[in-house]
C-alpha cells in the first residue's frame, strides 16, 4: 500500500485571530483563549503579537514558539504582552519547514513603521513573488509564503499613503487561498481571498472588534458573530470604528468543502452554514444511497459522529457511541516511528465492547487518506466482537492534492488515487465501503459555491 503521510488525517492548515479593543484594555488573554479554540487547526506552533494604540509608534511585542498554545504562552508570557491591539496564530506547516523561524505572527519593522501579520492558506504564486523580492534585496532567507506576503505589503506601504492601500495593492498580486489579519501600530486589518477558499469571520464584544478563522473562537471570548468577511473584502478597524473596501470582491466563489467535512469545529458557523448540521446532512445523504442491513450506526470521533447521527436518523437504525476517546494523548502525527503512530491510535480510541459485541455495524468517518488508521479501528472492533463492519465515508474519495493550504503534496500519498473502492475495502478489512457522492454536497451545504478540486481535479486558481 502506497503512503508516506505521517498521519492518516489531513491537517487543519492554520488558525488566525485578531482583536482591537478601543478602550485600551490588554488583549493578550483574549487572543490566548481564541487560539485555544482554534487549536484544532494547527498544533505545531503558536504565537501572539500585541501593540498599544496609545503607546509609542511601532512598539510591537511578539512571543511565538513550537508547540501547543498552552506550551508556548504561559502566565508569565501573558503578563509581558501588553497592548490593546493584537494578532495570534496556530500553525500546521503546509508551506515551509516545521521550524520556529516559520512560526507566526510575522512581525517586521520598516521605514514607515511596523506590522505583525498572521495568515492561513497558501499563496500559489509565492515562488515568483519571492524571486522578485530577492531581486529587490528583501527575501534572501524567506521560506514561508506568509513572510513573502508580509514583504509584499511592506513594499507597497513605502509607496502608498495608508496600510489599507498597501494591503489592497499587495492583494492584487496574490493567487491562491488566504485569510490574513494584519496589525499596524494604530489599525487592525483583515483580508480574505476573492474566491473565499479560506474562512474568516468578524465579531464584536463591547468595544472590541475581533477577526477569527472560525466563529467558535468568537464564542470562546464572549463575542458575537457579526458576519463573515466577504471574499475579496478588506476590513479595517481603527479608533473610529469599522470600514470596508469591497473593490477586490468578485465572483465566482469557491469555498473549501473540507471545512465542512473535517477542518472546522462542529460548533462553528462558516459562510452562514452550521458546520455540525452540514456533517449531519452528509450522513443523511449516505443513508439515502444505502441499503445495508445492520444493527447500529457508530461514528469515529470527532467529526464522524454528526454524520453517524444523520445516517441513523435517516435510516432508522440506532445511533450508538462505540468509542471512548482519550483527549489527552499526544499528537500521533509527530510520533517518530510507524510503530509509535500505530500505538497512538489504540491509546486515543478504546472500543466499548458491550456496545459492539455481536453487532453488525455501520461505521462512519469523514475521510480515508492512507487507510492505515481505519484498518486499525476495524481490527479493534472485530477484536471486541463486532460481527460485521460496513464503512461509510462522509466525503468522496480523496484523489488530488490541495494547493491552497492542506498538507497533501501529491496524489501518490492518497490511497484512493491508486486503488479502487473494492481494493481499499479489502485493504482496510471492511465488509463493505461506500463514499459520499460529489453531487450530494448540495445536501450538506445547499447552493454554497465550493472548491472540490481534491475530488474532481477542477482547481479554481
């Protein structure tokens, strides 16, 4: 079986958070809690930058490092981060090495001041931009497209009268999927790619305005969701309030379907759609196309559970919790050997024997990347006494790489790209295997325009 990924799940790109508190209240603790709520989007590095809009110009304080938010930002660090405006970031590397130099925020000083930037996504024309920056003497040591993006903004800022114009001019040169929050000494700006591939929301709490990758991060700090940042929109927050520039907004849009299948937290609302409900609807669609005889429906925690619930509701079969998940086990994708990664699956999930023994099971999961984890889960179920295991996947077969911020660089790493459904069924040891159909996405998310390139090779950029 072909497969070189260090884990059997796609990783969640990055998460961004930004806040402007007009009353001069320190915001570092809010950023910390916001990043905790976004931790599922990236577990390799974390960081916070803050500034004070009433303090010295350009006085940006940054703390970042490798590890989880709670490992990088402790109480002493929070006390040292003083300012009423700030940005934060959690990262899983999809572009550039997994090293502290590529951790965000990207904080830079330049001739007109300073900025700190956090970014989710991939700039597909970053190599060309880097060549131009190297010619200008800027990007000799650049390895991430986030740093390239920062240099683009700085290059424009020295030629323009405002940071808003600089961001807009830089954005016209970018291709790909991106959601970015930029802090200047007196302003907080956010921009979303014109296709809307990457999510970005705007919220409010009292005198504070907040940007985040997901609405769940707003809830974590007691803020209310105002709306999504529109694809192509630049939103700026100053002491005078909120302003919007929609001059780069255009159609068509192509929102990432994997946000609804797997990436986003179930309690988030993205582009007007509740993520949990979209997953439940995927299970409904799977049940409508199925006729398997079974006793119970179970989901693989966490994102497989809503789809399993939807399948059960539509099919009339009982929904059952078959696994206990240990949420405190270390991240399996950083285990250095195959044996340790395999052991981590057993440590994370424990089968409830009394639930599955003697049962014919419909097992729902969100995706199959390599198939290794699913094979282990099925083995665990059979060892616990399951009579049959029928696997249903709440996404189509993953066939093609993503160039917009997901960690799949080639089709050769995807089991479905080189094996038929029957071959995959045999490899994972299932009694049957079915996937969601692309045409059933409308049951999940209605008429929301989608990027489905990882399933159909139709790339919007």
